[in-house]
């Protein structure tokens, strides 16, 4: 048994996850490295439900814009709450093609991308569920990151849709008990336990079993779960019940279910963890706007961008990209200026975080900087000829 425990710890370390207990470790779906934080301060992004409105439609523009912005903000990882492709109807080959398209869409991201299984992923079909397991890996499990424990559940198990029951529930009980002393526990699922559109669980389209729901809530209360994130309903909602925060964030680009005043707007969340403190910012598409002033095409030795934050949230950008001619790493210089509402310029702190050779004579220079709320900065990268 001791040897088995050591093997689990080694696997977690090698996979880039913080060493903590889980007997069902999850992996992300793209190639970006999951780098453990140096401190107990980090950010992660959450959003859900960005499948097309119909099987023959492309991904919604709002989803593509939010993915672009999250890649620039570059939190430690992104968690999607499911319904990442249409799934229903069509041939099995069409189903495979949709999965390939989804995976190719997230592959270029510099941020690790994890996904909770939604009903559109498996569509209640055993054959398609088995194929998703082949492509995605485990459909529920957990991982540790920094001072926090992350649990991703599957509300779409065939024959148990709309519940967390059977062996999955037994595993959840064990996992919560094993990690009861972790500073923060976060839970993610597709169908919300406390839906806005069916609060009495009478319609059977969201969480289906009131007794199962109430038992889960007691578990989350007992183990002091910091937040439970769900999608499925295409809206935003934030409520606290017995000290447990329940968030519905299903505004990833799919058709909205409510008016804006009732939470029906496209959005993504940036969650900031600072020890035991958990802060959450709600961002809408185009909160981050970037305009090329000069260069940025891989040919010119100077590239200049204007970056605007129109949100009411301070943003920490870790992956502001400049496309430059390829050169030695020490040849690049970065400078940033903040621009006041009256046009006054002031030095602004920025630094080069990473340089990637694109293999075509150009390099992607990743710049890190702070972007205060309602502010504009102008960033410049130059390279010696």
C-alpha cells in the first residue's frame, strides 16, 4: 500500500499537478503545460455552454472572442462547464468530426483547458459516451493546484442523467473526506443543483433528483466547499446557500435563455485565489480590446499595440503577443506607457515572459503587464537588427 501511494504522488508530480490526494487524476485536453504556482496566489477561468445553436452552424463569435481574451489574460488554466459541441443528431462520423473540430480549436491555446461533460457531449448514447472517454479520458475526477482542490463531476452518466449517484457519488464522498483539510475546494458540474429556470426540479431538464441534490448540498456544506460552478442554463446566477456559493455560468456563446437583467448575457469568469480568499470577476466579450499601431507582422523590427480594458476589473495579462522577426532572446526590448483620459503618457511596468520560435522566421514574444480597469496602455517591443 505504501508503494502504491508513492506511485500516485510521483504520477501527480510528473503530470504538473500539485502533490495532493486523488485516485482519479484528470488531464487537460490541449498541449499547454499545467505549471504549479510558486505561491498560493493564482487565477483560473470558468465558462460554459458555447456549442452552436444548430448542428450545421459554426462556433458563436462570442465564444471565439472570449477564448481569445482568456488566452491573453492567461490564467493558470481554463475550466469549461460543458456543451462544447452540438453532438445531437447526425452520423457517428459527424459526431467524431465535431470532437476533432473542438479539440483543434483549443489546441493552440497557451493555457491548459479542462472540460466538464455536458449533455451535448454524450447525448445519452452509450457508444458516443465510450468514444468521448477515448478522446477526453476520465469523465469525472479531481486534481490539486496550489492550496486548492478541484473536483469535476459528470451529471450525464448514462441512466443517471441529472444526478451524481452510484459509484461516482461514493468516489465523491471519499475524495472530499481525503481532502477535507485543503484550504479551498471547488466543484464543477454541468447541470446546476439549484437551477434558475426550474427551481423545483419539476421539468426534468436540469438536475432531476431533489433528494440527491439535497444530499450533495449537505456534503458540500460539511466539507466547506468554497464554490460550486455549473452551466447548462445559458445565463449567469450567483447565490449562497448555507455558506456554499453556487454559480451558474452558462453564457459562453450558445443562445441565451434570459434577458440581460435576469442574467442572460455572454460572459466568462476570472477567479482569483489568494490563500483562503477567493475573488471572482465577471467579464463580457470585448472587455479587452487590442489595436495594432505599427508592425506586429513578423517583418518589422518594431511592433506597437494599444491595449484597452473597458471592464471595471483590474486585469493581469500574462500573454500579450507581439509577432516579431526571429532573433536571439536577449535582442528584444519591451516598453509600455499608460495613457490618461487626457492623453498624457506615463511609464508602465511590463516585461517579456516568453519567446517562442514560430519556425517561419518569426517569433511570438509574450509580454506580461498589469492593465487597470477602464484604462489604456501602449506596448512596444523592439528587436536589434
